[in-house]
């Protein structure tokens, strides 16, 4: 009987230890986006750069992001951890009028927006060790 109780106690301890362990998402990696705004307004707590990750290259008003972070310092970085989708695409938005938090739909019409492009196409980003991209943008491209 003591042996059975000892085995039950050991199994219980293993179950607790296993449930407390962090189980990584297989194939997930980090994506770091450095965002620099060269337009006419400040980047600060009221006028942030919102950084969105999408699973498709050209988001529309109906698109829903995979993740969102904000940057309150020009040239600052947002790091998305354990990104499971691959590739992902970045879109950055400057909150010019301090009225957009990115949570409830697309930005207001006329909001400065950009995405990393190469040869006229959005750049796909693979999460992991090479999942880093820099975006520098200004007021020349705006959400319609």
C-alpha cells in the first residue's frame, strides 16, 4: 500500500510540474520591427506608431491583424514573440491626430501609413532569427 501511495504522489508531482512548464509553439519565432516616422509630427505617447502584423500582404478595411503593438519613440522597436504564422507582413500607421488605437477597425481616412516594400511588393517576413525589418515612412502615403 505504501508503494502504491508513493507512486501516486510521484505521478501527482509530475502532473503539477508538467502543467507549470511552458510549452513552446513549434515553428514559432519572433519578429522585430523598427519604425521611424519622418513626417511633420512628433512620435510620443499621444502620437504613436502602430505596428501591425498580417498574414497577407495587402490589408484592406476588412482585414484583421494577427498582432498589434505601438511604439512611442521615433526609431523604436516592437518585438512580437512566438509568431506562429509564416510569412507575416508588416503595416505601420502613424497616429497623427491622437485618435486611433488600432483596436476597432482600420485607421481614419488620411492617416499616414506604410509597409516594407521591395521591387514594388510587400516584403514577407519569416519569424525567427532573421525576422527583423526596419520601416521608415512619412506623410506621402495615406490610408484611403
